[in-house]
């Protein structure tokens, strides 16, 4: 009986984290390994401040469904379709999020779940700690 209860609790914990990731997320912040290597000059900082946002707003979105499927692409304001769509499967194994190729079943990317909340998803690449992504839940 004790083992049965432990199994039920373990399954509940794994399914609750998987349920929290289901939905559509928008990339709000991305850090790469190159970001730490480059230092901006004063001229670059001044030019960056003068640059305005473009009229065509674009967002990188990722959608996780309940059945383990996912799609990632770029969404432009005013357009119904996303572009550059990438379809794959996903799986959460403990604190790791795996992106899995649909045809071969191979893990193509591994991420460590730093934070998985109701409105924030923070992950970093399992192979490189300096590559991090922050998503905000859209729906």
C-alpha cells in the first residue's frame, strides 16, 4: 500500500508540471553565449537608443499541447498565419524539457527548467548554461 501511494504521488507531480507547460508562450528574453563576449562602444549605445521599434511587430511563439506535440514559429501582427514553423514533440523528464523530432523520435534539444509558473517559463540549454530563454504565457 505504501508503494502504491508513493507511485500515485510521483505520477501526480510529473503530470502537474506537464500540465503547467501546456499552452502558448511568447519569447520575451533570450540570452546567448556571445552576448557576454561583446562589449558595446559608446557610439553603438547612442545609435541603439536612437533606433525606434519597427511598425511591424513580430513575436516568436511556442505552443505546447496536451498530447505532447508542439510548434514554434514567428508570428507577425496583423497576420493569421505564423511563418518558419517548426513542429516537434516535447517531454518533461524531472527538471529537463526535451524537444523530440517527430519522425525519428530523437531528442534534438535539451533544456533545464529553471522556472515554470503560471505566467513565466524560464529555461536554459542543458549543454550551455549561458544560453537562456524566458517566455511569458499568452493563453
